[in-house]
C-alpha cells in the first residue's frame, strides 16, 4: 500500500474517493502539512498501490490497522469516507478524530433511505465499466462537479489528475463499486463516538447534504458544515474554506 508522508505533527490520514488516488488533494495537502504529519493513501489498486486479493471494506481496514501503529485523525472523501467510518467504528483506538467530506453511511438508495444514488444508475456504471472503464470514470467525474461553482474548471482539474499516477486496477474499480452498492453503515454509525467534522457540499448530487445531517444526528459527537456553492469535491472548489475548517477542528 503506497502512502506518501509529508509534514510534522499529529498524524492525519487522508483517504480518497472511487477511481482516484492520493494525488487528488492538490494544494490542500501542502497546506495541511504545515500543521500535521499528513499520510496520503493510495487505495489498493489505485495510484502506486498494488491490489492483492480483493478490494473489500474489511480487508482494507485491516491493512490500515496493520500499517498505523498510533492513533490518527482520519479524513475520508466519498468512498474514502465510507472506509473511514467503518475504520472508526471497528478500531476506535486507532481513529482519534474523524473528518468526513461529501460522505454518506449508505451510497445507494434503498428502502428507508432516499439520500442515495438509484441502484439502477449504479448498476449502469458497473455495466459500462466493463465496456470502457476510462469513459466511465470520466462520466463519474462529471457527476461529482455538477452544479458546483467553477464547474468547468473543476472538471478540467479532476480529469487532469485522474490518470496522472496511471490507470486504476479494473478489479479495484469493480470492488469499489461493490462497496458503494452494498455498504450500509447506518446501524454502526452510533458507535462512532470520536469527535467528527462532517463537510457537505450544498449542491452535491452524489452524497446529498441530507446524508451528512443524518450522520450528525446519530453520531454522538459530530458536527456538520455545509458549504454553499460546493458539490461533491469541496476541497477543490472551496479549498481555502475546507483547509480552515479542518485546522480549526483539529486545533480545538
């Protein structure tokens, strides 16, 4: 598992979203490294990390547990946020604080949960992935920035970063979609007792703000900040705001 470490201070582990890699954080990485020891993770099969076995939620959390010997703050964006939630509930001795960005306990819409993507839409992504994974990833990027301020510029940035560390492993992409389809962490959300900052994009079409407010209601020590004009990638569209929110939260 490839992890880039920059800065000094308390450890901050950063987990990216589906199909991306640790290089997606851009300038925010350096800004946070001014105050913290930042560990930017490439998920298995993404960036410079190899995929060994299957891309599964429990397996990846076990790898994180094995790698990090001390308590850390964990920041997860999108799919990375689902992984971060699961890690926090399973290993509270390793996750001291939690930051969830454009995340959700349940990515797919289902009975009793209307704040997710329609199962048919996600299945269409899975079908298209087998035909042309590069085109499918680019389409997913377009959904991430839809409605955001500076939408065109953001899409250009994301597309430029997408394959900058090589193409992700197709099996890892399949596994990531399986997690997005199957994971439902609502039952374990109340077990996440760590101080938690939840950053939501007002215009997010993939993980709508309602999902963030749900998490804040069931997690005992969580707070939500909704960023006006942001969609699914607030760390790119509103980088300065996000950096200041994170630093304030971690220095409390």
